[in-house]
């Protein structure tokens, strides 16, 4: 039998013991590299090629013993887990990158913005009216009142702390009941030019801070009078809380 | 002279064991999955997850689904099948919250053209050819009818029970006059022609109006038990989603 055939036979015998087939090629490459290195080293120090091959092959050891040892090192469950983890990691990285670049609801910039807001938010003052709900805590504090031509823009500072970052600030704004010392304040809106409606009553909101669990908004009421106080409630789902903001009387 | 065999060293970084590489890959996967989940807006994939998300967003702690419709869909742009709309009517005390999720592959988000609706006491909406009405009173009704008043005529629809407190009223019969056709014709506003490279599209817009709906509940012998005065929008009646 030629030395080359002997090597191929030895190698096949070793690989026959390795149950995790996807590793067999790599093992064969590794073994061949060892064998070739040894064989070439022997040739370099003066061995005849055939003798060098025979000695190098003998030095590789007993094929069955090496095969069993390699099988123990290349456990099939570990091998498959490695394959799965590789596919999973590559797949998820590709999908995540594609989603962030193409069509995500939150872009990287928005996610970083949220994270920044989360850590830079201004906590509500200790005097703020507070409502503890099943899913978070709401705070209300009186904001600035500005007057122009007898029309008042009244700011209400509203904070929300949620327990779950997936929740977002509660989407309850259109359903809030808002009353002041003169009665209910209906939900209205400015026309397209930003001009107030005839009754000069409307309310709108803008975001100041939008973190993952910490949010701050300003609720703007547009009124034809200066309110002494405003109460905000949400009459759904058994929510019986009332948030109240009070302003000091004008001097 | 024999050629000297020198294997050039190639630096491939520290050689990690297979176990270490598995741990590294799984850690990377978990990180990527977390970023993906956040980037997609924390999508809920189950009915319970969707209801829980809406309960938190609308501060309705005891929100329970009273009707769930899973509606498989396919967009022309979909490469793979599997898109599904999940239309849910849920109740918290006396209040109803109705919403629809659009789930496709790893994304699951509220359907953009159907905002969640929070209604006190009773709920009425049209969706893809069916009028839905929900009220706790329907649990004791043997049959229910809904009379929808359009500009020119009133359509009375027979209800079929969908769940304990939800009745559905199919209003598209496929041929002949029906509520859809009546609304489609009666509330047309402006015709338009869009010309673009490669073709022309003609169409019309409709007046968006709330139509009165009178839902009447009957017992087994046909005696009226209760009447609910509700509304439904023309855009929902003519909508496909």
C-alpha cells in the first residue's frame, strides 16, 4: 500500500469515529497539516520521502484511539449548538441592521434620544399633584400663563413615570376631562393657520422629554380667561384620580 | 536542494473554544434581538400581549378581550406569506376599547388607519364589510338588529352573535344594493384624476360623516329588550380594513 493510501486510510478511520459530520472536513485538514508538517520536517533532516511518510504516519498514533478522543472533543450536541448559534447570530445581526436602516418604528437616533431623555429628565416638583395608577404615576403642576389681547395660554406641566419601558406615556390625552373654576374645557383645536377658534378654547400638548419610562409633556389650554385652578381626570377603566393645578391669584 | 517548508504565521486573534464561541454568539444574538425588539416598538405577538399593551397605554387595568378576529391578509409587497390583522374588542368595566394589530414576520404594530377607539357603555364600528356592536346588554339578547340611517334610506341588518356581548352585522351582499353601495354613492364628494408616468387613476373622495345606528335587542319571543343609539362613520363602512 502506498504511503499516500495509508494516510488516507488512517484519516478515514479516525473520521469514522467522529459523529458530528460537519466537523470532519476541518479535522481532516488539521490532521493533514500535522502529518504534512512532520513529514516535511523529516524530509528536511534527510529522510527519504517514503520513510518520512511512514514515520510521520506512525507518529500520528492509533487511528481508533485518536478517533475516539476527537469524537469526545467534538460532541454532536455542542457542534449543532454552535451551528445554530452561528446562524442565529448572523441572521439576527442582518435583520437588526436591515430593520434599523429601512423601516424601524424607532430609528437609532430616536432610540438614543429616548435614552438621553430618560437620564436627563427633570423630576416633577414635590408640590406637584400626583396620581398613582396601576401602570404608572402621573404628576401635574401649574405652568406659565401668558396673555395676549385678552386670550390666555395656560400651560400645565404633566409628568408620567411608567413601570414598563414598552408602555409609553399613556395615550389618554384625547380622553381627559379637564375643568377649571368656570367649567369644563372642551377638546378643541386651532385651525390650519394656528388661529384660535371662536370660543378661544382649545387644548394641545407637546413633548418636553420622552424617555423609556420617564416622560414630560406640556398641556396647553387656550382660554378667554385666567383660571384659578384646573382639574384633570380620566373617567375610564375605574380611574378615579383627579390631578389639580392651582395658580396664585394675580396681584 | 530541498525547498525549505515554512508555514507563514497568520494571526487570527485568540482561538476561542467552541463553548466560548457559543456563549459569544448567543450573547450577540440576545443583544441584537433586544435592539431589534426595541426598534420595532416592542411588538406584542399574542392576543394577551396586545391586550396587555393597550391596557397599559390606556390605563385600563382589568381590560379583557370580548371578541378577537384573526384576519389573514396579503399585501402585494409581501415577499413571504403570514401577514395577519388581529381585530380586538376588549372591555374594562363598562368601557370598550377596540383596536387592530398588523402582524407580519417579526413586526407587530397597531394598524395605521384604524386608531384605537375608547367608548363608554357600548361600541359600534364597521370593519371590512361587517358592522360590529358590543354592549353588556347583548349577553341576554336572543337576536339583535341594527338600523343604519344613510342620507336617503335606512338599512336594517340582522345580527349574528360573535361572542357573549358582541354581535356582527354583515352588510355587503356582493350583488344588488347594500349598505356599502348606498354609502359609497350617497357620500361621494369630489372626483379626481391623477395622471402619472405610465397611467391615469380616476377616483373620488367621500364625505366623512357619522351615521346614526339604532341597535335593538330582542328576547326569544321577539320582544324588544333594549335599544342602543350609536354611530358609525362612512369611512369605516366603505373601508377594507
